[in-house]
């Protein structure tokens, strides 16, 4: 190999390189074949991989779980038990229960509530609500008992232990299932020359159940209570507060008694700390078996006959089942 300058025009030279054949096996250069370019599969796969990876990022960013919608509040109903005793059921029916004894206010697979009805001197033998007890699976086997002030023992007990020895105060069960708040609006209310003492309790229980208790302690008439129960429907529910199925017709007293028992809670199912009160032991017609419309007329008729706002149970039975209703 050598170098030389070649003339390429006026005033210009360019350097050239020349090669001279010296025979096979001599020199420092050889001929190397050059291959034409083919398909580079690695380079071609890169876009395909990108096409697969990009959707992963897209879907992963768009598949972020959205929070579930808030749980709607349960449908709540109200049942009132008051007076001697009158009941406004969850479905809006108005019924009267007069016979003393222990009865199902609410009977279901979850919530069980029994009421103890007893007579006062002023009611002429007709019953009022004297106590109630709440239990069942929703309380995990515990029992809350609320009594009128003349029943003896603790006014409010939880599993037999007094929890509200005095007023005003609030209380919460150690297991956190029950809380009770005393309403300062209670106290002594003056009617004429006689004071009527009233305690108001607000009881919160599981299953969105709330019970307001108006506890009356009247000097002459005696002690009794009115209650307002607020809760959602429960499985297989029935009792004096009705079956909570949206139909007030089947909450009438005669049908309810046919479903849950004409003589009240069975002796083996009593949740109260006292034995069952015999209901209608003489097998005489029970005034609670009198249809509501007939009973309303009998009550008016007996009030006039006896000149007493609270007619006697004997008069009510006689009028209801003798055909004397005018």
C-alpha cells in the first residue's frame, strides 16, 4: 500500500491510496464477505411487549376499587304500650289487652321481649304494664329487666344485678350491649294537689333497638309504665306489638292471641324472675277474646252501668259474650 498525490484540477491536489497485489498469503488485508441485513427479531418484539405492558398500567390504574355505597339505615317502626294496656303495633293497628299475666310483646328468633301486666287499685281489675324483660340471641343470653317502682327488688337489673339504684345517672353494661340514660325531664309532676312522680329512661340495645320508658309512680293510683319501642323488623316476629309485616289487619288482638298463645307466655319460657301468673284459671271467657269492635262498645256500656271510667272485667266479659252490646 502506498500514497501519492493526484492532480484534480487547477491548483488542487488530493491524496489517494493505492493497493498492489503481492500474492496469496502476503499482505495484511483479506476479503471479508458482507451479509445483507436481515430481520432483527429482538427489535421487532419490543413494540409488541410495549403493547402488552401499556394496557396493564391502564387497567391497573383504572381498576382501583371504589368504596362501597353507604349502607342505608334500616327501616324502623314504633310500637307503643300504655294505659291498661293499649297497644299501637308496628304496623299501626290499635289493640287493647286487659287480662293480667305475662305476655309476648315481641317474639322473634333474635329479639325476645315479655311484658308483665297487672291490675292497679284504680283500674278495677284491668291490667297495666308493670314490668318488661328483654333477652334473646341479640343480647347473647343476657337479660334486662325493668320494673315499676312497687315491684320490689331493683328498679332496673341486668342479669339479676341492680344497675340503676338512683337518679339521675347513666349506665352502660360491661359487655357494651346495653346503655341507659336517665332523662332529666322526669321527676315530680304536679297535678292539682297530688304529685305524680315520673322517671324517663332511654335504653339503647343492639339491632338498632331503642326503648323509651315513662315510669309513673302515683300516690293513690300506684306504679306502672308506658313504653315506646323503636326497632327494625326481626325474623319470624310476632307478639302484642304485631308481626311487623306492613299489614295492620293481622295485628288484631284475636289473631295475635291465636298465634302466640291465649294464656300468655308458656311457663317454661318465662324470662321474669317470678313464676307464670295463671291466666283465666277458671276457664271463663277471657275479655281479650272479645273482638275489638265489640269490646269498645262493651267498655262504653259498662262505664255507664258502673259509673266508673275503668269498667270491671266481669262486666266487660258479661256484655261481650252475652249479646248485651247495644
